[in-house]
């Protein structure tokens, strides 16, 4: 364990999500799943923000460890490299989908199997997020890069829409790193009883 660390583990909490919990008095007493869905329907933008931050933070491989016990020296380099892989994987997947000349039935089948493989990742988004839960999504990005057979389409797209792709890369990087660095500004070394169900 890092001797400079105040605790044996580090937790990065979503401060906006915690403020939302406090504003709605969530955690003062146990609440049912129906209450959760009611809040979700009443506050869709708040939950969209919470879930969006969960996805971005789940994809961030800044620490390179399953259980973070200290601040990694190479964390920003690792985060940048990881972001470039995610962006490249998404770009290749998007090109493949756009170029696909499949029947509706084949597309439905592809979507079904993709959702089946990503179900563990999708299911964890409303809950406590850890990078390891996003393994299926990371594997999808790596496989898209490793097994793409249509490099000509990628090169053509970069030639034709290089400025647009560069702008998308810049905007995505700003969004990704603003969310992840904001989350990391307030590390916790004790997991709140609220999240353990101890009210």
C-alpha cells in the first residue's frame, strides 16, 4: 500500500450525483426501486448526466489497476493513450456500421448479439462504476482496431472528413478529460455507508 495514502483504497465519487441525492433527501431512509424509477422519470436530464459521467469514468483507465491504492505516476499518459484507443475503436465501428449492406434481419441479429455481449456493462451504469465492469466495451474497441479489414475505408474517411474527425476528436477529448479530471479532484478513502445500504 502507498504509505502516503490515508486509506487502503481510493474511491472517486460523482459530486453532482451526490448533490442530487442530497437535494432529494435520498439516503435518509431506505427507498424502493419504484421510487428510483419515479425519480428517473421526473429528472431525466439529471440522470442522463449521472449515467454519462458513469460511462466516461468507467472507460477511463487512468490508474491501470483494478483496485487503486495510490496515484500512478503515468496516469495521464495512460489516460490519453486509452482515450485515443476508445476514439479509434468507435470510429472504426461507426465506419463498419455505415458501410454495412445487410438486411434488416441481419442488422437486428448483430444488434442483439452486441447488446448481449455488452449487457454486463449496460447493467452496471446506474450503479457504482468500476473500470473492470467495462471490460466488454474495451474489448470491443480493441477488437475493432485489431481486426478491421477495411483500412482503405478508414483512410478515405480521414482524407474526406479529416477536419470533421479532428473536431470530433477535440470535442470528445475535452468532454472526456473534463469529466474524468473533475471526478478525480475529490478522492475518498472510505466508502460511504449510504452506498452500502446502511441508513
